[in-house]
């Protein structure tokens, strides 16, 4: 007949082996969880970086928009009548120069 202590020892060994196997399975699961948490931490950092960049860009866009509005107001305040008078004077001066040049060419060509 088999020794009862030996049978108990075998049963305990089987139970210990089953517990060791379960611990190994749990350990593998914990390692996967740890890797997932690392990935989440990296992604969280990347999201924070992107949000900071977006905030900075939003500030740049607001600054550009303000400058465009300022230029539009400045352009709207431009004295259009003065610009038109300047063009009239410039075109008159150009006509006089061209007339003088043509007159000079005709006088010298006739001699």
C-alpha cells in the first residue's frame, strides 16, 4: 500500500505546480498591462505636446489675423482723392516728356 504522506506530498507538489503556472500566467498578464500603460503614457505625452503646439499656433493665427485687420483699416483710411491727383500729375508729366521728345526728334529730322 502507498504511503499516505507520500500521496499528500505528491498532491501538494501538483498544487504548487498549478499555483506556479497560474503565477506565471498572471505575471505575463501584468507585463502586458505594464507595456500598455507605457504606451498610454507615451501617447499622453504626445497629446500634451500636440495641444501645446496647437495653442501656440492658435496664438500665431490670432496675431496674423490682427495684423491683417490692422492693414485693412490702414488701407481703408488711405486718401483716394490724393492718389488719383498723383496719377493725374504723373500722367501729365509723362505726356509732356513724350511730347517734348517727339518735338525734338521732328525738329532735328527736318533740318
